[in-house]
């Protein structure tokens, strides 16, 4: 949780500085973002998110004994694992809404947000990692945004990515997309997040390349996800 807060501040500072340099006169703010999770979420008892540096077996055993960490094999080395619970609410959502409604460009939710839980009516940090795409989807839903864009390093969602059978998906119904077979890599959380947004809000989401942001807003590229689309359309 402390590392998440540090990362939000450091990376947020750099992003804010660049945005201010490129858009003189525009108001830009970096908002430290806490995300409410449930301490009774089953994921809390099943840590599976690798974090931090790698260790050899001797170091791993020592750290588990000294710090009480859960450490698991990651390839030929060992790394600490923490839970990745479902995000439930953005703590600073009303502050964020006020800034957005006043035409401020807001940098928020960095790294999935800082996980917190409520114990005895008091907010407490939790050593966990929230999936950044799920946090983004939740934030977009709570802000009632018109369009959710998740930018990545490929132009669209692909089936059988990296193979000769690979096909680009142009548009899809969220329910149909969730029924398709995708590996549990970096794209699957993005698919889950955008489909969740579209199903819950009734609005559109797009997955595509960071370099194509403007074209994605205009509907010229990326994979469009909307409940009004029938099935899955390939490019």
C-alpha cells in the first residue's frame, strides 16, 4: 500500500508536469486515489499477485520467517505474493467528480489505486494489489463517463494472438466477448474491465493502441465493445 502511494505520487508528478508543459493554461491535478475493498473477499485469503524483486530459495525462506510474507516460486526464482481483491468503490470519487466537472484534467487511480478496508468504522490500508483495469472500469462507471478507453500496445483485441490464425476483433457484444477463449495474460483483465463497464453502464468501451487515442475516440480504430452490437465482428 505504501509503495502504491509512492508510485502514484512519483508517476503522477511526471505525468502532470508533461501535461502542463504541453497544454499551458489548462488545469491539471494528480489525485491520490484510495479504493475500498472487502476484507472478506475470498481473494484476500488466496494471494496470487507477484510483487517486488526476485529472491533465491534461501532468501525466500528467511523473509517468510522474519516478515511473515507469503512467497512463491516464479520461474527459477521466488517472489512475494499478495491478494488482488475486487475493487468496490473509489474513496475520492466525489472529489474526482468535482474536479472533472470543473474542466480539470485529473490523473487518478494509478497502479489500480491504494487498497483500503473499513475496520471498526476506521479506514485501514491493506497489503494488496488491485487490478488497474478493474479500477479504471469502476471509476468510469461511478463518474458516468460517455466512453471508456483502455490503451495498450496493440491496435485491437486479437484471437489466437501471435499465431498464424490470429484475427483482429473490430467490434463485439460484451457478453459474446466474455464467452470467447483468451489466455489469462495482460489482455484478459482489459476485456473483463471493458465488458463490465459496457454491461453496467450501457455505454461503449474501446481497447486499442495508445498511439491511436484520437482515432479510438472517433470510432475509427480499436475494438469497440457495446451491448447493442450483435455477436463479434472481425476486422
